C-alpha cells in the first residue's frame, strides 16, 4: 500500500544544491515516488553556531516502505553522500534527511518519532512544506502547516 510521506532535506557543507539534488535522485533510485518538491531556501543553522548557511527544502513522496525502513534508508543515503556522524545533535553536514510525516500516523519508537517532534519549532521545515502542502494537518495538534508557520512567525521564536 502506498503512503504519502514528507521529507525535510538540508545541508550546509560542500555544493549544497548538488547535494540536495543528489539526495532526491537517491530517494527515487531506492523506490520513492517524488510527487512534489519545494524550492531550496537558505537558512541559518539552528541549535549550533556555524559560518556555513544551510540550504533546505521539502519533498512530498509516496512509498511502500515502513517508517523504520525509511529511517535506515535515509541514514544509508546520508552516509553514502559523505555525512560523517558527529555524535552531536546538531552540527555541520553535507546532507540531512528527516522524515517529517508518514501519512497521518503517529509513531514513537526509540529510533523514530513521527510526525517530527520539533517540526512546529523550525521555520526551515515549515517554510518549504508551506510551499508544497500548506493544508497538511498535524495528526496530534490538528494544526495545518500554514497555522504552525504563522504561529511560529508571530511568536518571535525564530
């Protein structure tokens, strides 16, 4: 059964645009059907200091993979593209792939939480998703991407 998923992509090292494009290609090569992609936006690092700005984007795709298998696929793509696990929560990276949502499912395991637990706090996630699917509704908060984005913009917590 096909399920729609949302993926946030970002990177701040090397040729950022090429890395995002290659990650999308790798997702397709591994069986994901890409339905929509957002524009790439440049953002400042969140949660750490760096002289390198990020390029971020969002992808809407459909897949038959289970959520846990997607997490492993994303990590394999990241490693294959040269991401070096730092052991730190936030650091510079060539590529980062995050599963933001998996249909309307709520998943909580030791390795994975979906919808992404901090998506509502991150404009670099909400802005690209606002472009491609502003009416998607968070299955827990029941807020749309548009509502979460507006709340973040007016909160001053960017």
